[in-house]
């Protein structure tokens, strides 16, 4: 289930940010594969505020590709 807490990569060492986001998304949303031409300097931020039963997902991240894995 999605959490309402914020997610940010700016406190993670730059070289680990892309892998950190990948792990976070797999744990919180669903298993998936990510790729990005910006992986080396990747930075991202999410907020997941709830409004009754709906979850909003404002996102700040460079271009990336996401593919849902069978798992």
C-alpha cells in the first residue's frame, strides 16, 4: 500500500540514487524495472497525499522508462 510520506533522493549519495528509487518503487508500488539516460546523476521526489480513498502522486524526476515485471 502506498504511504503518504514523502520520498526524496537528495539525502542519498548521488551514485546510489537511481538504485534507491528502483528498490523503493518495487517495495512500495510493485516490482518493476527502470532505466534512464540520467541514472548516474538521478534525483527524484514524490509526495503521496491521500484525499479520502484517492492517492495523488505529484512527482519530480528526470526522464526514465518503467516496465512492470511479471512478479
